[in-house]
C-alpha cells in the first residue's frame, strides 16, 4: 500500500506542477496566441487544480489574476461549445435535397477542389457555362494553385498573411462545401488552430433579417447563442474569422460610400451598416474575413477592401474521376459512367462543376442500372430531361408508393416551379423566399418537400428567427425548368410567356417563340438567358419531347425548326461581337445543324483559311471552332488564320484566351496595334507572351502598343 501511495503522490505532484506551469503561461501578459487544449480524461482534475489556484489567489488578495484565470476558463468553454456545434452542422453533407437526398459524412465523400490564387474583381459578362468552357482550355501550370486550408496563411512571396479574402466561383462549383470543410477541419483541430473563433454568417439567411437592427454582438448572440457568456468587450485579443457565404445572394444594399462609420460592437444599427463597417475594417479591424461569390457579383465589394482574390475552378479531370469512384460503389458502373462522360465534350466540361457531377451520377446510375435499353444522354438538354424524370420517379416512390417505370407527372407543380424559375431568372435571383413562392401560386410544402427539384434551408432559433429560404439545386436546373415552363405554356395553353409583339402572318407560334427567345438571350449582356435558350431549343426536338411524353400532349404536332435555324444564322451575321454569339452556335448544335462549322472546318483542313474571304457568319464560326475545340489555346499563331486588321479584330476573343501570341511576319497596321493594345489591357486576357519579330510597326502603332504595355492591368510577361 505504501508503494501505491508513493506512486500516487508522485503523479499528483507532477500533475499539479504541470498545471501550475500552464496557469503561469495563461497569466503571462504576453499570453494571447491560443487557448490551452483541455484533455477530456483530465478535465475534472484540471477543474480541481483551477479551483485550488483561484482559492489561494483570493486568499493572497490577487483578484486580478483570479479574474484572468476565470476569463480563460470561459474562453475555453465558449470555444469548445462553438466547435462542437459547428462540427455537428458541418460533418455531414446532403447531396441534392436536404432531408430527402442521401446524407454522407463529408470526410468520406469530400474530393479536393482545384482553387487558384489571384484574379480580379472584374465583372464577367459571360454565362457561367461559357466561363467553365473557357477555363477548360487553360493549360495546366499557368495558374497558382492554393489549398483551401491555406488562404489565411502567409503564401509564397508574401510578407504577411491575408486578412480579407474573396473566393469566387460559378454556381455549384463548391464554394459552400469548401467553407464547410474548412470549418470542420478547424472544429476538429486539424488545421488553422491559431484561429480562436469562426462565425459563418450565410448571406441568404441575413437577407431575412435585413429590415431589423442589431449590434454586432447581438447578431452573433442571435446566430450563436452558446457565446452569450463570451466577453466581447476584450475581443481584440482573439483571432476571429467571419465567413459571409453567397455575396451574389445578398439583398442588402452594401452602400460602402454612404453608410455611416461604426466601430462599436455594441452599437445597434442596420445589417447593411454592420457588414460594410466590418468589411472596411472599422469594426474589429484585426478580424479575418472570408467572402464567397459568383463572379458576376464580386464588384459589390470595393477592391481596396479585399487583400486576396481566389477562384474555385471546380474539379480537374483527375478529381472528376475520383468523385465518381467515391460516389458509386459499383466499380464497373463507375467506369462506364466515366467513359461516357469522356465521350461527350459538353458533359465532360460541365463535370468541372461538382453539383453537375451529382446530377450526372443520379441520371447515369438510374439508366445503366435499369434493365431497359435506353440511349445515354449526350447533350445538356437530354441530361436535364432525364434528371427531371429521375426526381419525379423518386417523389412517386417515396411519397406515393408508386413504382411505375413511367414517371407520374404533376403538370401543375412543374408549371408553378417553372413560372418561379422564369420570373426569378428575369430578376437575376438564385434564391427566393416565401413571398416569391406565393406570387407564383406555389404551396410551399408541396413544392419544396415533394417536388424533388427544389431545395430548402430551414433555420429555427428559440422561436425568434423562423423562416424558409428556397433555391433550385443548381442555376442550370432553374434555367431548364424556366425553358420547360415557356414550352409547356405554348404547347398546352397556346400562351406566349415572352410577350412578343404581333407575329408575322402565317408564321407558326413555336417559331415565333424561338425567335423571341433568341432576341431575349442576345439582349442580356450577362448571358442570363443563354442556357435557357439552349434548353428551349433542345426541348423542341422530337427525341426530348418523347422523353417528356405524358407531360407534353400526346400526338402533338412537331414544328419544323428550319425557320428557327435560319433566324439564328441571320442573327450570327448581324451580331457585332463574335464572342457574344458563341451561344448561338451551341443552339445550332442543339438543333443538330452544323453547316457553318463544317464550312470553316473544311477551310481549316484544306489550309486555305488565310486566303479565304470570310463572311461575318463564317468569322463567328471560326471563333466558335477555336474556342470549343479540344485543343488547349497555349500558342496561337495568327498568320495561320488571317493576315489582316479585320482578322485580328474578329479573332479578339480567341487572342484573349491564348497564353502565347505569335504575330511574326504579320503586317501590323495602326488599327491592329490598337486592337492588340486593348487585348493586353483587358483584365480577363490570358496573354503572357507576345512575339512581334519580323513586324513593321509605325510610330503610331508603337505608341498604341506602349500604352497597353504600361497599363497596370497588362499581364504580359515576355515581349519579343
């Protein structure tokens, strides 16, 4: 027994000494780097040691030190509770529909997403699918990759870490999941341990509170009630991270110029004022900020308020395969799906987007697992039509116990959701609220819970904050349903939703609808209706209408698309910008017309393009061929294509996508030099190397080029 007591005495003395060392570090004036981690199996013993220390400090009349130890205890408790709550929220991910889709541990299915450092706040006016297509042609190694976990660390070439980071990426590319993984790793103490507290504040949820007033302290208590005991009065000694996910969904004004200045965390004001002052650094000047956005909305934040821009590129080719291997347990089935995606350029490109990978997996797994022999979808319209069928069957099986191989369509629900999709697409909204739903006559529970194509985020806190936010699984789903709605209204109710003027005599209503949709797509410079148009035209094909049999009227008369094709070609010839009409060529593909492209390809194969006198339509076709071919635009030799001012001007979209531009032995006029200078000054230009050897350039041309080279937006690294 004496030996046991001796060992016990030694262990107690060692433990108490270690605890005193720990308490000494806490009481050190310089101690503010991190909280001491509390081991679960020693928590009671540590609590006892702390109580003894507090007792004797009080006896020694050192209340100041006693208060500091109590504060540290509270810090540790608040942080531990926040980490636990965030871990619970972030450790699982639903694919598709919350509470309906398959829940899985994030750690098991998470596939690393390709993120690059750098970029600008320039508004990209291309449709997001076009941006993905453009990214797919960027040669590997031309950008600086960065791990999501490292964005608040000191990067190579930097003297200090970044405080305010903007991460941009198209819809569904993985912004929110990346944030979820970052928070989970922090909560599990795997990374970024130097951060004391993380406060994720989704902007889609802040929208619901935009008419109310809060102090920053009250706002955090509202979202994180576990922090009500946290001493916000001394927050400057902590490293805090605020995450604002979804700037593109924000319905606050964010008036950085006119909003009053505020630096008091306890001052009550509007959410708009709170956010702008937090981003500008007036509130909590040392706090870290992470903002995510779709590219079209990044300019809402002044450039001087952002220290680093990163861009999520989605899955590269290796990561696409990794996703399907993880997502589909049947190895043979996964291999067949990967092979099919590789055979279709449009599907392969769209699979850069993780959400589209999920849609593709749902559809192809359904088709390939079926005993019925079906043609696999190769176009986007076919893929989304099958996806709608898949979701409709899932709904019938789950809620109505119907296992019919044919989908049981509910036309009323699809029309209501389509109307919502179309109306919100016109407004540029990806999220909407109950009042938006009611405007379209939608029963919230029926549409959101049972339709299978609408997702719902529901948050409830102690009866104070209870509201619903809605969005479609992905922007492309919204665009597809909007197109289907417009088609159904014309096909079943003879109603033209696009409200076009009086139609020419004798022209069929569907042809008029197509022409109006083409005009509408060209009208919006942000490409908002580009994919909508592709879907609308694709749905006019008999093959897709056969898939929708039962939703569309049986035996419906098929309209010839010849007039639509002629009209699209006419608009291609008229369009002043080659880049703007790229989508029209995709539309011709949807209608199975490849004539313009085949003309250009014949010129290319014969090597006679440089001498050919191309029409405006053929110039546009050449741009389309060069921008959508499988070949990456690394080195672009202009003389292989044309040797004129018009050629350089017409091929400007291709030139901007090239890494190295060869213009040797071309005669550059003043006009060409002006065009080239504008390319170099364009923030989105990828030109890094320019070879002008053998060119004769006049004085005016030299002046124009020099102005481009001196522009701070010019990214040129080598000039020859």
